[in-house]
C-alpha cells in the first residue's frame, strides 16, 4: 500500500504534545506513522507530572518554546489545548517576542 499523500510534505513540522503523566500519552502510534510519512516531522511529549522514571521533557509546552528559532525561521504556530497554556504561549510569542499574530492559530478547550 502506498504512503498517504500529504499537502505539504516538505515542511518542517514540530509537535510538542503536553499531558500530565505517562498514562495520558496517546496518539503515539499515529504520530510515529506520521513521522515515517513526512520527512521532517518530529514530536515530543511534555509531561507536567511525570513519574521519576520519565526521561523526556518535563514541565509545560510553553517552557520549551525557546528551543525553536521561530523568530528567524518562517514559522506558523497551531495551538490546541487548555486556555491557560494558550494564553501563556500567546503572551510569550506576541507580547514579549513580537511574533506576527497572523501566523498564530489557536483552539482552546477546557
């Protein structure tokens, strides 16, 4: 079976997926499949309350924004999650960094 065609296969995709703990990690199978289909798709889970054995990112998604050179690379943000996270990310991007608000999209759910 041929690989699924994607609309923008050559873009650089980065996903930070925030959850509380290891029990809330989901879509891992689908994200791994997507990373095999898109040549530059990477994802990481960020756990706010991980077990002591967790080796990945700890904290909140917004704490890891500085790892991305979004002010010097043509970047579009798609934020989806609780309104608190979205508010903090928007504050960082728009108010502190002066990021272009036309390149930021958000959908909140609480």
